[in-house]
């Protein structure tokens, strides 16, 4: 389909993103959220088993990516698993997936905004976070094409900073291979919890699927872009995690709020630490940009079906974006950014997004062979992995996640009951 402008009265979005931009948007969603935010809590949970947790998270993410890619090719619409669950499993499961995604990713937005604030101006982190949310909501409001261009710049800068960190660590005399050994401090439960926390770092590839109405030739582009973005992110994460562990060891990684900056200092290059801080802020901005983009598209899809206020389904006649959904999400994230805690948001977000992908894998299982169904082991491993990792998260995150998902289910039931008796 061409990238021509959509008529002003249309309620559909414009298709003008190619393979490169789709991959970049997926990478922008992942690299900022993961490597700067997840390493320390994962090391705290698993110690020297952090790398096992990363591998396990990658396996689950691969299954989710494969299921999502097959479904996105069949349903190239905004909304991602909300649409897939609705079409393959029924209205309730689609709604529950969408609810888990919107709530979980809204928490991710706040975590990323606060990460920006903590690196740019630690004493005014909340104020900087709110300013970042306002600025990036404005960028998204004037069109996804501008957002994709900005994300391309952000990804290039962040990958350059991460390459500098890896090089500095691996070429220093501070490395010790013994620090990679999985010792007695790596319990099975700890590795599972680390995998659940590190999954937060992989969740961005779905942003490609939620942009299904804005990608050219989605049947070909989306299934290619998702595994490409995931594979690049995995290579980057593994290189950075190994490098940092070689220099700091798992105990020091677990007890720092800035493991990458501490690693380059320990490697004998303290002058590189400010560059890493800037890179972290840029990475978090890139992630926040793509997160707001993805949450607003799922909100648009749910509002179209009246699971959320229908006024949020409006598409701007000039910019061809769901402007009311973007403004609503931006306002909620700004409020959360004034009160939230970065680390607590990671676990809560992971629970909601793992629930979302459990529905995606179950939906992929129901595809017929001629509909692009993945090998049966993929949705089985994906569904089981999502559920195991979700309930292996810290107890506070599990309790909060269960409560919010249950509240969403109750709201769905109440709305159906009122509609039935109306």
C-alpha cells in the first residue's frame, strides 16, 4: 500500500513506515528501557546467575516475537495483542491483553521518564521527567514520521555509547573471568526472577506490531522487523552484560544505580562516565518516545471498540495520529512521573506485559496452518514462560499486577452486565 495521505475524514492511519524505521522503533523501545534500568535489580535477584536470566528472558521473548509476528501479519492493525486476542480467543481475552499492556506500559513510561530525570538532574528528577513526557507527547502529536526520525538518531547515539562501554571494559586490565562463574548465590528462583525483570528490557519489539496500520506492506515488513530488532537487542545486551560483569562482578552490579558508569570508572576511564550518563538519558528518552507511541495506539484500538472512552478513538485530520489518546496517555504518565519509583515500576510493568504476551501466544496457538501458525512448541513455551516469569517476580509486583488485572476484568464484567440490562 502506498504512503499517500489519507483523506481528512478517514479514521484510519497513514502507512509510511518501512522496514528500517520499523526495526529502529523496536530498538528504540528496547535499548533504553533495558540495559540502563534492568541490570542492577536482575543482579540483585540472581547474583552471578544474571546471564542465565538474560538467556531465559531471550528465549521467552523469541517465542513471543515469533507468535506476535505471525499474528501481526494476519492482523495488520493498531492494537497488537488486543486485536489478536479479540479475533482469535474472544472479546474478553483481547480486552484483558489490552488492559495489561496499557497499564503495564504506562508504568514503563513513568520509569523511563524518571530515568531521564535521574541522569540529567538528579535533584530535580521528577520535574525533568514531567518535562520529558510533555516534550515527547508533543513530538508524537505532530506525526509518527517525525517520531521515527528522532528515534533513528537516538538509537545511533545509544549504540555508539554502549559500544564505547564494551570496548573500555574489555580492553582494560580490570576484567576477571571468574566473575562470570555461576556460583552458589544463583538460585533457581533467583534466576527466574532475574529473567522476569530482564524481560522488561525485551518488551519493545511489540511496538512494531502496535504500529500495524502505519507500516507499508505489513504482511512482509512486520514479520521481518520484529525478529531483526529482537536479535540486535539481544547481541547488544549480552555484550554489555558480560563486559560489566567482567569488571564489576555481580555483587557490585547489584548495589549500584549506574552500573555502566561505574564499570567504565573501574576500567580506568572515569572521563567516559559523563558520556555514559548522557547516553543513558538519551536511551531513556528514545524508549519513552516509542512507549508513548505504542500505548496510545493500543488505547486507540480499545477506544474504537468502546472498552475505553470512545472519544479517544479520534484520529487527527491533519497529522493522522490518535491525538486524544496520546494526550490522555501523556497526562497520566506525567502524573505518575511526579510520584512513581523507578525500580518498583519495572516489576509491575513486567507482570502486565507478560500477561499480555501470554494472550499473544495462546492466540498464535489457534491459528490454522494456512494462516501462518508458528511451530506448536513456540506458543507452548511462550505461554508457559510468560506465566512462570510473571509469578516469579518480586511479591509486591505480583500482588499489584494481579490486583490491577483483576480490577480490569471486573470492570469488563460490570460494563457487560450494564449493557445487558440496558
